[in-house]
C-alpha cells in the first residue's frame, strides 16, 4: 500500500535522524535474532540424522528409545551414551551456536559457579551454573514481548479513556479526572509488589497487574487533543450532518490525537521494560527460573566477586534502553509539524 505524501515526509524526516534510524535497524535485528533464540541457544540439536532418518528436536520431543536406547525417557542429547548411539552408525547432530538453553545447568564447570567467561560459556555462568549468554538472549526476547503487549494494551485503554473525557467534557471529564488523580496518586511500585506477592505471578498475571496503572500514561495527551478537536469546524459540521459520536471520534478526531500518541509510545515501551526489570530485581516479577534481565541484575549485586554478571546486565539494559530512547526521539521529530 502506497504511502500518502504526509507519510512520506514523516518517513524522510525519521530517516534524517541518523541516530534514531540506525537504532531502529540495530534494535530490529537484535529482536529478530531473539525470536529464533531456540535456533541460537539450546541444549537440544536443531537436526539429528539417525539411521537415514531425520529428527527435529527443537520442534518435537523424542525419547531415548527412538535412537536405539533402552528407556522411554526424554532424550538427553548431551549424554555421551546417547551421542554414541546416534553417531555409531554414521549419524550426526547439528547443534546451535550456543549449546545451552536459558535453564540448562552446566555440570562440567572447571570451577564453582558463578564461573568466568570461557570458550564454552561466552559470558560465564550465573550462581546456578546456567549460561549467561543464553539467559540474555531469552531474557531480551521476553522483556521486549512483554513491553510490546503492555504498551499496545495500555495505549488502547488510555486512548479510549482520553477520547471519552475530551470529547464529552463536562461531568464525565470531571469525574474521570478526579478518578485518575486518585488512581495515579497511589504508590504504584508498592501496590505491584503487594499484588504480586498475593498470587503466584506469571507472564499474563504480571501483565494484567501492570496494566492497571500503565494505561494512564497517554490519557492526558489524548484528552487534550480531543478537547481541542471537538470544537473545530469540520467536527461541528459532521455533528450537524447527523453523524454519530463514535463515528466522529474515530474518523475525524482520533487521527489527529494519534500523532501525539505515537510520539509517546516508545517512552511507554521503555518504561514497561524498566518496571518489569525492577520487579524481577526485587523478586516480585516473573516466576523463579524465568529468563529475566532483572534477575541477572540481582545476581550481579549478590555476586560482586563475579563482575561479569553485573557488567553483562548493565550493558544489556543500557544498550536496549538507549536504542529505544533514540528511536523515540526520531519518531517524535518525524511527527513534529515544524520539522516536516
């Protein structure tokens, strides 16, 4: 679908911001690689050839008996016995670049965990013997997907709430504003900790808890746009022609409000990652064992004698958040009418 002249000008304005443009490319490549994390870091081979048959351990689960073993147990491809069964008759295994998943414990360490970086564990291991590089890859994916879902959901709720407030005004706007003032005055982090401690958190529970407070980020911006837009001439004309309020809001006022909304969304996205990391750092986030960047920060704090943990967590988070901030600045400039 061809872009309109206005969209083309915005795209060219975005590309002129070289810092934001290249940050988008770098972040997109990193995120795309994290989406295929199972093919990059895994404790199971990508492909196995045994007795002229092919097996895909990353897609299906096989038992030891499938490769000539004695037990109907899940195949442990790191076991020398199973490797010998596969390779004795000319079979082979195609391993990922990193032979560890985020929860794989390396029992063959030369020194107690956490162990420093080696040719086997590129970024070392954490205090449980798990590969740090694998946990960074999976943790990056989990953090970004969590932030994407939270940003989209909170934006939909925030835009709807701001649109209703700004378009109708009066008592509806007044009551909504008093509610938002009370709701935003609550100690959000403490409430998140309390709610997360009452239930066993998982991805969706944590998403729902954070959504209770994150939707307010865009309300004020959208409300201001609708307050301004509802009195414009073309909106009054549409109302005089008998168009419904919903149709006027969706087709005539919302497009203008979305400009301001889109400029704020990268920063909402950034805040979602920071909040998730903070909760994981405090131990009230994702379930134990999840590939969490916040847990890696906590491990760096608890294991000061293993500086590679803290350095890895710092570099991962700083690079991720810096790229997102640069992208957000470029998006903001692209939608600024003074720079088109």
